[in-house]
C-alpha cells in the first residue's frame, strides 16, 4: 500500500484533505501496480532543515512524492496531517485560501513533483 493524502479546495474556498492510499493491482513479478497516469514533467527539489512555506495553493494539479524528511501540513480550519518518506500528496487545491507546511526533525525535505497531464484520473482510495 502506498499512503496518499488528497488535498483539494472545497466549496468554501478552503483547502481540505483526506488520507487514503493509491489503488494498485497485481502486476508482473508479483508486484502491485497502479494505473498509468500521464504526466507533463517531473522535477526534484530539496528544502533545508527547518524550512517552512506560508499560506499558498498548489501551482498545478500534481503528485508530490516525499523521498526524505518529515513535514506537517496545515489547513486554515486548523486541521493538520504529516507526510514522511514514501508518502504521496495528491495536490489539487489550485485555488482558494490554500495550505501551509513546516519541516520537523533534522532532515531536509527531498521530494519529487509529478505534474499530471490534463484530466488524468488518479486512483485515490480514501481510508475507511
């Protein structure tokens, strides 16, 4: 199972999130495999220890794969969630009041941004 947090803009123009996973099916070599998700480009970034980013929205609909580091995301309604290595963020809050994040611990935040092609379906499954 690959943990995924979906972050989107609700009717009240505020960012909301739900925790779940990416749906996967048996593939070759006894691996689990997701559906194909076309992307326009991929970039890698690193933020130094102690980094934070004030209120903002996602610039585009994208997957953000945490490679190293631990960070806490906050929404304006005061709710928080944590991402760690191996977690995927499905960032869909491209409008509204946005979210913010801060790094925790002594590791930098290393991540991969996968900008999704237009109208791509992501097989997100919310936790029960």
